[in-house]
C-alpha cells in the first residue's frame, strides 16, 4: 500500500532515515492507530488468490516483545482470529519434477518493525553501536504460514518463488527480497522414518534470496539429522538461527519464544475487522489470471513446459506474450521471440516490459511478416533492436529499408548461379562428395542477397542446383555465350543428354531467367564462345 498500516505515513524504500515517521508509528503517548482501508482490501485479494477461507470477522492483537527496532514495545498483529485460514499454493517443480500442492495454515495482518544497522560488526554481537531507522516501522505486512508439508530445500524455494509471482500478479506488493518487500523465514524439523510426530522446530532467518533459502533448509536438515544419528537429539532446541551465506551454515541467534512469552491480548485501540460479502465478490471479480492458471492455458496452446515456466514467471512477460498472440501471432513463434531475443535484449539493457515502446501487437505484425515470407527471421533479428528502442511498425521499417524477402524462384536461381560461378573450386569439391559445402553456398547466397533470400525456397533449390550437371553461363549477345575456360574444359566430358544450361540476360545490369525454355548446345570452334539456339 502507499501508506502505513495504522497511520498516514508514506511507505517506500531508500528514503533518508526516519523521515517517514509520526507519533502513531513511533508509539508516542497520546497517539492512536487508525486502520488504512487499503490493507484489508489487499489482504482479501491475496487470500482469494491463495484459495483461503476469508474470515468476515477478525480482530487485532498486541504482540508484546522488547527490541530496539520496535518503538511501541509491542507489535499490532492478529493472533487467534486471523483474516484468512486454510488455502493452498500449486507449484510446478522444474526439470520434470511434476506438480505439488502446498497447504496453508493461515494468513494474518500485522505491522513491520524498524531497521537496525550495527556499527563495527555485521550483527549486534561485537558491534560498537546500533543505528535505528524507523521508516519501515508500521509498514503493513501479510504473514502467510504453511502447514509442515515441504520435504526439501528445493520445494521451499519453489513455493516462495510462486508466492512472489502471486504477490506481483495481484499487485498486492512488488515482492522484492532485496528491498525487504518480501521476507521468508523457514521452520525446519526432522523425524525418523515411521514416526508421526515431528521433532523440535528450529526457525531460520536472514534468507535474502531463494537460493539461500534452499541451501539453509538443506543445511539445517543435515545438521539436525546428524545430531539425531549421533544420539544428541537433546541438542536440538526450539530457537531462532541465522543463515550465514558466506559460511553456508546456520548459527544460534536467540532461544525461540512461545505464544505465552508474547502475552497476546486484544488491541484495545482498534475495533474488530469486519468484511462484507460484497467486498469479497468485487475483489474476486477484479483478480487477474494467476500464474498457475496461465501455465495451464499455455500448456493447452501446445507450448513446451520450459517456455511455459518462463512466460508465466512474470506478469509483464505474460501480458506481453498474451497481447502478441491476441493480435494474431502463432503461439510458438511468439514465445520464441519473447523468451529469446526480447528478454535477452531487455536484460542486457536493463529494461522492463513497461518501458518498451514496441508493443506485443507490434511484435505480432513482425512475426506475421516472417510467417508469410515477407522477411526472413534474420531480417527480423536485424530490425528488432531498432524497434525495441524506437517502437513503430515492422512493416514500415521493412518497406523503408527495402528489406523484403526474395521469394521469386527466378531471382533466387540467378543469385545461386552467380555464387556458383564465383566459387568453382568449392563447387567442384561439392560435386566430388564434400556435401557439407552446401552450408558454405547457403551463406554465400545470403551474403550476396543481403540476407533477403527466403531460406525455405533457397533450401529447396540450392541442393538441386549444386547437384545439376550443368553450367551457369551469361551472354551479352543474342546467341553468343561466353564460358570460362575451366567450364568449357569440363563441358567436353559431359554427355549432351546430361547437360543443363541456365541462361541469364545481363541487359541493363539486371538478370532474368528465361523461364522453362530449353536450349540445344552447339560447341563452337571459337575458344571464347559457345553458340546456342532455342529448341
């Protein structure tokens, strides 16, 4: 939300220390909290997106504990009557890991604490002083608690990433771990195979990335398992431990308090939170298509799972792809351009889909030009950076620069003939069995045409032209054809019935193939010319 949970102070990141504070969020005597109406609306949106049972009646409680980052000496939270109960999150595990459904216990509203910066050390221990910044104090939080249903660090990490996607798709928050907009703590316990009761729960904090979460869970599992196997199960106590990313291990922070230690009691300065069915219905109607729903729809388009996970991974990517397909682009070509060239360009240039002047519908126009053969994929790659910077119509750029693809077989045959004539040594090697040289000729034809030759038509024609026992000759008079000496020498060894000649007219510096006309060949005595006559 734009404002704090129980006062009118701004919510933001990076402001000068203690600028966004007031008597209410600092807990000064005589100040009273007032609930920001946007907070329960966001809570309802998130609860519905998580398939929770929204409680029409809930209440706020005071959670008592004393720490320098908590200016009131207590935190306004929800203890026994949260705003939402139950729910689940469906996750698609990578690398063919299949789908998992993770059950939720509850979701409740509370306020954030301030932030301490320790001088002289990375932590409180060993520091000379601590600096308090209370800009964050009072920022609204939604705490989402799962059931103990995950079995590995990877599952915990994938769940958290899916939760981040839901937060961003619903626009409840930006989900940035680096700015503290989303924070994750994990509770780890182990039990012997066959036991029904879980062991002692250990909380792990300071998880600043999803990869750190995965490593912390796996480390803590190994630590507790090792203690149990060594007969030291009593050393596993309920506590809070910190993850040290540099050492890749956890260390004790403090012994974990229980609910009795927090001395919860109803918040006397706030009335119960009462929601209406109308609010739930309006919020449900306004919800966007969620990540899991998008994945299911994209799979129905025939897209591979790898593409689906990328496209549904961020709302900006999904919206852009959807706009492209809605404008008529086939799903797979559209996905290829979005995932490959466009995402690659954006990462290299530090851009976001919201910054692009080149819309999904305009990408669909470019894809259509490629699909109908107007331009090649190579030309598309060449003009795309310009379009991503300046926007506009791909067709207009193609027409302005004369980049339309050459698809006329006659024109392509002329270019092939010129390339073959210019590379007699490679042609001889190809016909001697070095067929990999076809790639060389493909490249030369593309180079000669500026990349404009239709690759599909070229692929059908080039092999036939290279294998044909004939010679590509050019003439400047009606009947005299001038043939290089090496071709004339080779022609003497070719049977007349196997000989094929393609004749090109060089008038006005343009080449034209004489359709399907056939010519009879007469070898003249002249060393410089061969006489031909139409049959």
